[in-house]
């Protein structure tokens, strides 16, 4: 990894007009080459706010977290100079965007392939994660340890990965299973990985997943299903 890698940030966003500008503004511009906001069928002013803040805005009307992330990856493929590192972060301002420096550091300094920003290892403001979220992360990471032999503490969306390795994973999940698919496939490809502590606060607005009973159940089903699906395929 060269000393000044090209870092691109992909932010999937659905109705995040109150938070997306803050996320874009607080990402460290001195090391980030481009910020891509993938507007996932928002009915508010998410796209306009993101563009005003300086992001490249893409439109993906097919709703789903994975759909939005894949849209950002497709855009990266059109770049004349491809990224060295791709960072994913949510658009709800629950993460601290300036901590991107910590998340990419193991890739730059230690040549690690995948870095997960772990909320479990960092400081969480009380109420920033729901009980189902905490339990779901605990269960999923324990199952990954049993089935794949990898030791994670979180499925946190704030993460960084080398771009060639990201392509090698052939990501395909279109909805809630995106994060765990990445971690499972990285294990199957025997990629190097680590976690760094990241801090976490209450998001702006209501979560589209953990903020509803339906979203929580579907996310849990998707995560457990992914663990079993990729194990069977292997």
C-alpha cells in the first residue's frame, strides 16, 4: 500500500436530509479523494443536501442497502484511476466520520485487507443501539466464529477494504445482509482482517431497520440466513 492511497467513501442513504450533510462535511477531506452518496429512492431532499455538501450523488431507486452500495461500486469501476481503499459509512450521523482515519490506518500501515469499525470495542452513547441490535450482533459474531473461525465483535457498517479485495468478494446481497456477506466472504477468501474501536451516538431520525419491528425481524432473518447460506455453499 502506497503512502497516499486513493480513498473513496460510499454512503448509502435513504431519507437522510437532516444528517447527510453533516456526515459529508466531517469526513477528513485531506485524505478522502471522493465521497459518493448513493441516494436510495429518498422522498426528501437527501440528494440536494449531499450535493451541496460536496458529494457525488448517484441515484439507485431499487430500494435496499446492498443495492445502494453496489451502485457506488459500479461508479468506482468507471473511474480512470481506481480507488486503493473503499470506505463504507452510514448516512445517519451515528458514526463519527472523522474517525475514518482510524479505520483506514491498519490498511495503510499494516497492509490489512479488511477493517471493521467496531462499536462493541468503542464507546456507545446510551440508547444508540437497540437491544435487538446488540443481541443480533452478539449472536451473528458468535456464529461466524463457530462456522468460519473468525473473531469479530461487530457487524458495524463503518468499514474499509482494499478495492481489489472488494471486487474479489463478488458482493451480491441487495438488502440487509450486505455487511455480514462481506465479512463471511473475506473469511472464505482468507483475507486478513482486523477491528478498530469506533464511537457511536444516537442517529438522526428513525432507523429504517432497527427502528421498526418488521425491519428488525427481516434483518435478523437475513443475517442468520447469510451465515448458513454461505456455509452450505462452501
